[in-house]
C-alpha cells in the first residue's frame, strides 16, 4: 500500500503548512507497519515565467503571485502521475490537486478557511478565484482531516459534507520547543531584548489582515506611555505599508523589531526570550504558535475566540484584541504579575504536552487504515 502525501510548494513560504506536512511524513515513516510506504510528494519547480507585473482591477498581481499561481496549476497537472493507493493533500488551499486525481482515494486536511471566511479580510483577485476552485476540490475528497473541532464545524455548518467522513486530528508541537535552562534563556534575552528595554513582547506569524497586528502596535504605544519599557519582536511577517506608517505615526519604531525570516531551529530561543507571547489573530484553523509558545513556558495572551479556548484551555489570558486598550491591559497584567506568570508557565507547558506529532501521525494512520479497508478490503 502506497500513500502519496502532497504538501505545499516551498515557494509559498507557508511555514506552518510545511511544518505540518513534514512532521506528519516523519511520524508516519516511523510508525507505519510493514507493507506500507509513506512517500512525501512535493513538486519544487523554480519560476516558470519571466518577471511580470499585471493589474487586475485595482489589485496589482506581482511577479511572485503570478508565478505561484502557475506553479500551483502545474503541480496539479503533475499530481495526476504521482498518485498512490491513497492520496493525502496536506492543505485544503491545495484542494485543486483533487481535480486532477481520484477523489475516491483522496483525503484532504482542512486547516480552516472557506470562500466566505477569506472574503471577510478581504481576499480578492485571481488568488481568491483560485482558492474557490481549490475549495471545490476539497469538497470532492472522500474523507477529511480537520485540525480542530472548530474547523470541522466550519465545514459541516455551511456545506453539505458528511460529518462522519471528517476526523479531528490536532497538530503536534516539535520536541525542540521546550523550556531552556536559565543560562540559555538569559543569553537569548540579551540577543533579542535591546538595551534600555525591560520586557520583550513576541508575535510570530504573518502581518496580513486577519492576524490583527495593528491593535498590537497600538497596544505597544499604550504600554510605553503607561511607563512599561516594552519592546515588540515580530517574527515571520512583513509589515504592510499602512503598518509602517502607523509605527512612524505612533513614534514606536525604536520599540519594534521585525525578523521576517528565522530558521525554525532558532524559534525556541525567541520564545524563551519573550516575557509574553501575544497572538491577536481574528481567525485561525488551529494556531501552531500558541502551543509552541506554551511548550517553551512563555505566557500567552490571545484573542477571546472559540477556537483558541479549544487549543489553550485555561492556560492563557484571553482578551478582546480588536481593542488596543484591552490588549495592552492583558499584556501589561501578565508583565506585572509574577504569580500569574508562574501559573501560566506551569499550565502552558502542561497543556502543550497534550499535543504531539506522534499522536497526530497515529491518528492520521487510523484514517488511512479505515479508508484502505473501504477501498481494498
């Protein structure tokens, strides 16, 4: 029995999706019984078009975006010839692959996000039309793996898909994410916390609309004006032109550092260096950085959002992150309350221990086994 696991192409830079597929593939290779062969399938082509710049309506289609759309389509054409006895599309945003393969043999992992959801932020243009096509492919898959109960309800509440064909399998957290010894934590703090600042706030992820970064920038300004010498470290994103203007307007440029690309191996240092991890996102399918931060013993402040309660339980501080004042109060409350910090560190590491890639792989294998029994007896 051969399983073909299709993940996003590297050029997308969707690090959480790449981590999910890679860790799942590693776990499956370790636990698959004899006679099964887990083969990770990813097509890595470099740019197929010369640099282009097109304008569709009011949206500029940059060279990179245009090339990525072509890469995704070409991946679909190739996927027809890469099928196994079972196929697993590891990200529903690549559901277009299912149009090119046998849906009856295909499972897709739904990380959240529907055409209705994405248009809230807003996403428009050719990329959104491509997503509509991908989502139609997602609904054709014989089975789904949802990364949370919340994401499962997102599908079953709005679309005609049999809930009995959806299995919730939570993400894991890499073993590298752990509480470092004091000496290593202090070394990391000296590296990322500038002289003159006392507290390090951390945000990991992109800076697009649904990540709700603007209120975080305003919260930094509020904390500074309140007398707390905070510094915000943003990792993994690129501030928009509007966010850069906001930073200048608030005069907080000296209190903000952005590292757009950081190797995963160094993220553990960043989490351990931080006094509080702030995750103000308004929409996720799961939120891997939450459990990474908790595994490192970093206190978490996040949006008071149904999904995050499912992931974090009582191991974090919830706030209405649309309101900068409330976000600042939540983060400041953690920074100035040593008892709360100790509580969040203990509860966070306990909560993160519930999530593992081995468990994710084993439960995914159960989905494969059930589907193989249906197909092949």
